[in-house]
C-alpha cells in the first residue's frame, strides 16, 4: 500500500481510531473487510449518506471488500444517536420496502459487483434470550450514560427505553459477526463504533479501525443535513429539484460539498476558489446531477437554469396542473395544486411576494378565477414553475 493511497483513505475524515493497526494491515497487503451499516428507517437516502458511501467506494476502488450491512433487525430498535426522543417503530413490511430502495440508491455510488450485502437479521434472529442477556452484560449503565444524547435525555427527564441501551451492543456485535477490519460512520456514530472494538477484543479478534466522517451541512448552511430540518437533497429527488437545491446553497457550503461529495483535495478547492462562485456552483450542480441522472440530463438542467435565472425565460418543461371547477379564487386554485404544505405557508409566500401570477407578483389572491385563467404560468419561490389548466 503506497503512501498516496493511505493519504486518500485518511482525507476528509473526522477521526481515525486504530490508524496504526490499519497502516500495518495495509503494509502487509491484507485485503480489508470494510463495514458500513445502514438502518432502513426511511425509504430514501440523502446527500448526507453520500459522504460515508464515497469513503466506502474509495476502499472498493483500492481493492478491499466493501460490506454494506442492512440493519433490518436493528431498525426495529432505531439508532438513538443524536436523538432527543425514541424513534417510532416500523413494521417489518416497511423495513423490507425501505431496504430494497436503499440498495437501489446505494448502487448509484457503490460498485454492485464489488459489494457484499449482509443483513443483521441473519444472526440476531437466531439468538436466544440467554444470548441476549450475555450480550447485555458487556456494558454498564454508567458507560451508556457517557453518551451525550443519553446523558442529556436523562438529565432532561426524557424517557430512554432499555432497547435503546442495547442498540450500541447490537451494532458492535455486527462487527464481531463480520470480522470487520474497518467500520465507517458519521461523527455522531463514534460511541457505537468504539463498542465494536471493545466486543471484538473480548471475542479475541483484532480490533477494527474506526473511521468517522463529518456530518454534511444542509441547505440552510447551519445545521446537519436532515429530513427533520427540511434542508436535505435526496438521491430520489427529480433532476430539476436536485440541480435547483444545489444552486440554492451558500458559497461556503458549496466548497464543503466539493470536498465531501466530490472528494476534491484542498489544493483543488483552492483552484476552484479562483473561479466566480456562480460558475463554480453551476459546475457542482451539473456534476452531482450527472452522477445520478447522466450527463445529458444534467446538461439540460443547466441550460434550463440559465434560461430561467440568467435570461429570465420560462422553463420549457413546466408541469400542467388541472384545478377543479369548484375553485372560486386564485388562492383556492393554488392550494388545490398540492404544491404547498399548508394554507398558512401559501398565505406567507403570497404576503412575502413569493408567488408570481403570469409574471407579476400576486397581490389579490382572493380574486375570482375565470376562464381567462386557463394556461396561466405560476412561479412559486425561485425554482417552482407550473401552469394552471
């Protein structure tokens, strides 16, 4: 393993525990088992997941075994990392549906021919209650309360279920079952990943190297990317939404996306900063959109963006939305399109001048809707265009 490859593995990481042992294994030419566990709690992945998937792909490209572990059993509990409350319980049908969609999306980043797929139900469904008790003895309550999220919830009087205490043990046991050499995760996963090292040592195995990746900043430029904060980009977003969301981020966030989503080195980012920020952002949006939808689609979205925002043209692929004849006012027609989360949100957009009706800011939303309204172009915010039919 040459130093350049090791440098690539270490680039962009938040922390590495067991780096010396990792270096020894690499110098010995060992093909590593690199584990990334994902719990299918939701049906789609976000760009926040891409940060760790990119790192797993790096290991793949260097010839190591990439193990994508689907936590179909641990999803029943729900990972408490970073949570202020207990996660809702999903049905087995929901978990299986989400697991299938996760794999479809993960292979947009990973090489499916070089990926080993495992599910932790393979071993946990075979464990007896006695086995579970034996595993539970490996951890104390005091040790669990060292976790920031647990200690805060305990201090605030927020309930913590016993099964949540078990979660880090189950994740750690996954590493024992797989004989993992490396485990990847977000920086909020550090406690769970270290439990894996402890359990492997007790089992007489070599302790896995723990590599944590930074949590990606969301579209708001402040908090981590999360669906809870509605500041995310999904793998399943449409090309138009994906391109538009990327173009909406701030300049500082843009360079972080170059680093963690496109794996640009600091020297390359320094060169990018010599470009105009708008051109730099267009390039980022085009490359990321192409990663999911291909170059032709990405080029089309770039052209549409430039037509709408640079030349003030209208997009040529606007959705036509039929509104019921029962709609008496412009407001009723707009709300019937189901493009707005609530009437309150729609009122807010109108009050802030965020709705354009045939190119003009909408002032009187209670105005009567008539036949002349057929084919009217509506713009909501910066990115949403559609026709009322």
